[in-house]
C-alpha cells in the first residue's frame, strides 16, 4: 500500500476493507510533518514566474504609470518596455481583467482627444452666464474723455432646498480628494449633491495621459452641474508637447502661452447657464523648484480667471504661508493650530482641505440661498 499520498491513504484502504495499525498512522503523520526542502533555483524560478504573471495581469497599469512620467528619454524607454509587455499580455488575453475594470470605471475614454480639437466645441456650445452684462462706456462728471468699464453682477440667486439640491462637481488632481470629501460632508445643513473626480498625477500639461478638457466637456454635457470646483496645477510644472509635436520646455514663453491657452479652453468649456466655477489657486510647496512652478501657475491663471465672469478665484496662497513660503501648520479663524500639510510637502491634510472648503462655502453662500 502506497502511504505517500494523503488522499490515497485516506480512501483506498477503506475501500479495500483494510485497517491501519497505530504504527502506520504514526509513520504517515511523521511523513506529512517532515520538512521538505526546495532548491534555490526552483524557488527563484517560481518567484520570477509569479512576478511575470503579475506584470502581465496589470500591464495596462504599468503602461499608465509610464505614460504619466515627465516627457524625456527615460519616459520613452519605460513606455516602450511597458507597451511591449502590454502587447504580450493582450496576445495571451491576460490583460482582460484590468481592461474590464477600466471599462467599468469609464477611464481612458478621453485620452485620444487632443486639447486643440476641443476649440470648436467651445465655440458651438459655450454660452455666457445670463447675469453677465456687456462692457459699457461711461463718461465721469466733469471729464471730456470716456473710459470703458466692465460691470458684472452675481448670478440670480435661487433657493437650494431638499427638492432642488445644488449640484456640485469637484475635479482635479490628487489635491481634489480631501477637498471633495470636505465639501461633501462638512455642511450637512445644506442640500448639496456632490460628485468628486480626483485623478492622481493629472494636469493640463499632459492630455496624452489624461485629457481634462475632454473629461470636463463630457461631464458638463451629461450632468450639467451648477457648481464646478477645479483644483489642479500642482503637476503642471513639466515640459509638454504642442499640437505639432514640438516639445515645449517648462517656464519658457512658448510654454506659458500654450498652458494659458489650455486653461482658457478649459474654463470656457465650463461656462453654462446658471453655472459657476471656483478656481482654487495652488498653495506654497516645500520643494524650491515646485514652489517656483506653482507660483508661475498662479500668476498665469490670475488674468485668465479675472477675464471670465463665470469663474471666481478661491485664493489659498496666503492661507498656507504665502510669500513667506511653505508652512506645515496654520491657525484657523477659531484660533486653533492644525496640521495643514502632509509629510510630502505637497498635499493638504484633511484639516487643511477643510479650511479651503470653508472658503468655497463662503462663495457659494453669496450666490445661492440655502434654506436651513
């Protein structure tokens, strides 16, 4: 009788009407508990096989990680390797589970649409908010020369009730996550329907990785929220490609002109009847190069936002240190000192994001009548 296989030991003797002695049970037990050794080569092969299988199953994610790296030779090499791996996974159908997850999430549907291709969409669909008045020419008393002034008024207030909640869309990079959570939960007496779309490592600089203008255009067409809170820009301090494929070096005049045009396009896509947009500025960063980058983003965005009556700046620069530089702790209006930034020196903490949410709430309250 073969005692080496547990299933054989458990079934065959009984089927043949045999019984085991204590010595047979003891020998079988010692055999089962005996230490088994596997040579190093087999272990290494097994481990590498598992890693290769994992890479094939997640090849789409590996491509995504390579795509979001800054433009350059290193990214090109990483992307080439990742795409070859993805082709192998596709041939073996091992990337289907990941692709199914993307389909369920609706991710990646906007990547192929170029930013400049959306200009026609802006021209055909964008309408100025009804509360905006055209520029008027006035002559001050006693003056012989005319001066041109632009007068704007707030959107007509409507009551926000349980029957008609205010629809809010919070969008941006990873900074938008905590801000969206704060806006969702920290004013329970207001009737808000909040949707949060935070996409890690995204920017206006890299529509090849994630195309925010295309995404926002689709959301406005599909859900038409009344409020859009846009918190993006921390990842824009990198080179980008122009429509003709020319590489634009960050900070150059050409780069600044292209980024400004992309922000103009994005904000114009968001214009709509009875909709208002809140543009959140960037806070100071701990890293010196990043600090210069976000300061430039704030400077470029300021005149673009100021020229659009459907957009209001929520300036958080001074709240988190201002020109004095990055600070980890801030004092609230109630006099409490809170941890405002996480350890990476970039992101806001949940408490810090709550302070930003309060500024957004202040602006909302000016424009809508909340029935409490």
